[in-house]
C-alpha cells in the first residue's frame, strides 16, 4: 500500500531568492525495535531513517532520523527558491523502501 504524504508549500510561485516554507506529514508507525508483541517476541525495527528534499533535481534539505522520532513524523523547513521545477520529498525506510511526495514551484 503506497502512502501519500501530506505536503504544503507556502508559495507555489516565488521570485528567485525568496524563502519557501515546506510543511509535510507522512503516515508511518516508526517501530523502534525495542517493544515486544503479546507473545513476547521483539517487534522488528521499522523507521524512516532518511529524508531528502530536492528542487529541480538539486538537494536543498536533508535529515537523518533516529528511533526516537514519533510515529507519523511532521517536518517543516525553508529553502531559497532558485529555479522552477518539482519539489520532491523522499523518506527512506530501514528496508530501503521510499515514500515520495511532489509539488511544483514556479520561480521568476
């Protein structure tokens, strides 16, 4: 089942050099690997461990997540608008799977 993150750019159109704020929320259980199920078995770790934002193919923000990050992580940051193109947010899970969200920004 593909998870579609909720994301919002405060500006869909910006002038070159403007700061653009990104807010994003993704649904994910973020299992730390330290809990046990009802049978006493350890629940395997499954966390989003990396986050990257690219604009027009160039990385503008990145973060590494640790097990202490809550379920359904929310992230907010700003980047300086340089060129038009897709704003792509990518979360990477322990197993290598990714969750991707995309919006487009027009820079003049």
